C-alpha cells in the first residue's frame, strides 16, 4: 500500500506528480547508475592512458639518458698468453683466460646458424630485446624465483661485452641492459653483434670464445666445425658446466638439447629434415686437465713474465688482459737434457731444502738456452737458476784473475802462496792444508790456491774486482751486501750469485771479452699484433788478450786441476772453475766451451750456512756439480762442431808449483778457507776422491747469508748466527789451532 503523503522524487513546490510523470520516472530510474559507471570507466581509461603515457615518457627519457658504454669489460678483453720454445712453434704453456677472438668470417656458417637456433631464432629480425623474455626477467628479479631466461643474443652480448653492465640481478641493471641493447641494435650491424657474442660467450672447458671452444671440444678451428659439432657447441651455452663432458648421466638431456638446436636449423632452412636425421651426436675429445705449471713449465713462464715486466715495460694489467705471444730462448731438447742430467746424477735422497740450479747461456747473444729451476714448480716456486743465490766460493776467482790481467799483470806474474795471516790474526790456508811458495797466475788458478788469490786481490784492490764482476753482470748490490767487498777474503767468493749470473759472466770469457746480458725472450707479440724482437748489444768488458789468457788458465783447471771430472768425452776444449764454500754449504762448477757457458750450483735454500748432505759425495765443486755439468754438456754438444779456444797472448808453458823447502809436503788436514783439493806433491786430478769413496773433510770458506731475491715463492732465510750491525766475514773467518 502506497503512502500518498510520501514526497515524490520529482515533486516541485509541494505539488504531486501526474500519472505521466510517474510513468516517466519509472522509465528513467535505471539510467542513473549506468551514467555513473560510464563516468568511472572514462576515469579509469584516462588513468591507464596516463600511466602508459608516463611510462612511455619515462622510457624515452631513460633511453635518451642511457649511453652505450665506450669501453669493454675487462673480462671480455682477457685472452690467453701463449709461451713458446725458441723454435716459435712448440708451446710451453697457455695461461690466462682462454679467449681467442676471430672474425665472423672465420666461423663456419653452420656454427652461426646453430647459435642463432639455440639462443635467439628471431635474431636477424628482432629489435635487440625480447618483450616476453624481459618481462620474465623482471618478474624473476622482483620475485626472486628462477624462471626460464629470455635474453636475446644482443642482450647477452651487451651484458658480457660492455663495462658497467655486471651480472648482478637488479631491476636497474636489467633496465640499463634493455636500453643499451636497443641502442646497439640500431647503431650496429647484426653480424657485428654476433661476432662479439661468439667471442665473449662461455662454452665450458675454460673456453670463452668459439675458437677456443672448437679447439677444446673438437681439436679444430671454428671455421672447420660441421653442423653436428656446431649444434653441440651451441647446446653447451645453456649449461656449460653440465654439458662440457658427454657422460651416461647427461647424454639424454644433452642430446635432447642438441636435437632442439638441429630442429631450429631445419625450421630456418639451414638443414633439411633428411640431413638432420642422419647426424649423430658427436663425441668431444678428452678434456685436458693437467696443471700447466707442473715441472719446469712454471719456472719458464714465471721468468719470461718477469722479463716482460722489468725489461720491456709490460704492466701487470696488460699481462692480465693477455693476448701476448712470447717466444722464449729456451731450447726444448736442452731443457729436457738439463732435467735428465740432474735427475740421473743428483741423489734422490738429498734433503728437500738443498737445491740444484743449472743455467746455460749462448756467449754470442746472451740467450739462456736451458736451465733447471727445481724439482717441480708446484712444490718449490723459487727458481734455483734465477731466483736463489748462494756464495760463489772459488767460482769468483776468475773475476779476480780477469781484473789482474786487465790491470797489466801477465800469466807469469808471481804471487806468494804461503799461509796468509789476516788483520785479525786468523790465517787463511788452502784446501787440505796445502802450502806453496810463489806461483804464477796459471798455477794458482789451476790449483785454486786461496792464499795466493787473497794476496793478488790486495795487489790490485777490491774495487777493481768489484768493477770487473759488475761489468760481467753481477749486480753491485750483491757484491757489496754486508760489506763483502771490504773483506780480506773477498777474492774467495763471499758474495752471493745465481747460476744464471755465473753462466752469463763466464760466457764473456768464451766470447773474447764481450758480455751479453742473459735474457730469456727472443721476441713477443702483443694483443695489437705488434712484434718486438729482442737483441742485446754486447759490451766489451776486457780485451781479447785478457780473455785468451784467462781462458788458458781456466782450461788448466779442467785438464789437470780441480775439475778433471768435467772433461767431455769427445775431448773438445773446456774451461771453467770449481767453487766450494765454508763448511761445504754450497758447491759449484762453472764451465764453458766456445759456443756455450753453463753453471751448476748446489746449495741450501733455507739455511745458507748449513753443510750440504750429498749422500756420500764429497762436498767439492769438482765432484757432483762437475758430474752434472758434464752430463748436460755431453748431450748439448752431441751434434755441435768442436771449436778451439785461442792461444794465450804470450808464450806460456805450465810448470807445477814448487813446494817450499821449510814446509812439509802434506801437513795434517785442518779447517781451510775455500777452494778444492790441491796438493803440490800429488797430481791435482787425483786429489778429489771418486764418487764411490767416502766423503773427505769439508773445506771451509767465509760464508754469508743468501740474499732474498725479488721473486715470488719461498726463498732462503737469513742465517741465525749473524750478529746485527756487523759484517759476517770477520766472525766467519776460520779458526785454526
């Protein structure tokens, strides 16, 4: 029932509505909410359009403000450094990032098609980004969930190639990646993008380019890859760690991915269905997992890199970027001969801290032809041929001899060889307690007479000896360390040297007095393909006459002195000098022929004053070091023409030294200064005991600490007995009863 007194919605001025009015009101009533919905829809539409417009404006601003980076990522530029033996073909090692960039033209057509099929089938038609893939990537970043990737080849290239685009997961990084990808797609050719993609993407097996991958998986160049191999490598991009080896557990999954790539190639018209059906999953070559620095390799690579830095100005950063092709001076047959000579002659039971160093130098060029750096670089990183140093002992005497000859002395110059009393009252004697009268320079060299060499050094002055040794490549800092050059026993080899320094210095005698600094690089090519050939300029240190006279004296050491065991089997000319230090802590033989100079040293790496334990061998330079030297040189000279040394500049006929009448022929052995067994009454070649005999008493010689070289790895430690602030030489002078 209707209440007639109720006000009608359209009543005006208190009047009631008519029936027509009522009918109209009944018809129009539903239109009110409809008009309201329309207004709301329009508002929502305007809002959406506004958001889209704002997004478009923001996107446009971001696009304009995002520049394409001008530099590559360091990782994208890193390449391998390749080190070669002297022949320029035999590889010593490849180190660094295994990236070998090649032009797209040197990548097989099937490989290009396969990678597009695997990673981005719309590559040649898309704008450089995938909207669907980008949305998935944004959602993955926001939600933290892992979803299927959708980056295009262009996006992947941009992410891996340009600096400022890291691999971190963030919305801003992803947005920047999209902007840069769009710009690069507009500014660069698609082939340009594909080439850089193939030279930066990771394929597994430590291969960061298609060329490196082709060699690592199939031992061939990228230009020679066939469709099956191409599809395999393209398949690895998705999961390189899983697919780098073909195993029973991953074969089905890998083959499924491989077939997916082939299907894409069929769909693109690159292969027919029949051709694809005939293909079989290829089997990659066995992966090489050997540590590249094992054995002598680490020593060779390390010393070559050190020379690149210090002598040729190649920075650590440039070396890290890689791309260097370095041809060293090392001859592989000689490197193998050095290892064999040491392993065949040095007792296997020798303490680990005792090191053997060997270095062979070409006198005409200064090239280090071969060396022995240690048992294994992985176990002892400091090279015993370059990095470690020990006292030279009597191996230093040739520098004294050369200085005396250059000062005007002749081979016939006479020097008193009787017992020498030092300024502090301690006598300096000779090996085995042998005593002499006056000797000429040949006699005192052949018999390694300490007393005569100390007096000869006093005649010419230590400063001239220092100048001579420095001119022959021994750094002054080593010669003067701990005031060695001020010592009365300076001539007896209290300064530290390395085998390479000794080999280089002795090479000047073989080269008529011209010194070439030892070096290990023949040439190198940088990543810009510029090649530098290394040639050292020889420096004349002394005259040909001095070289001939000194060499003649040093020949007598081998023919009948303290190093007869260094004579070569074919009877060719050999000259050299043995060296033995105080307590037998270091033993040397430094010898040369006209074409090669080689030094062999055995010494302690951690306790330089500790006597050597040579497992039954006598601690003399003319025994084990000379034996190793002869084994190496016999192999090195196998196909080498024998050459002769020049005659001495003045006529000379060797005469055995005379024994003083008032002194016994052979006194009781006592502590001695240095040198090798030498006795006026017994032929020198009989003084040093054969290998099979029991060790003789160790000779003594002033010793000092081994100076730590600036080379990575464990090195020798200072001797614990050296008093601070005092030169070690006075304390180390042998005490006699």
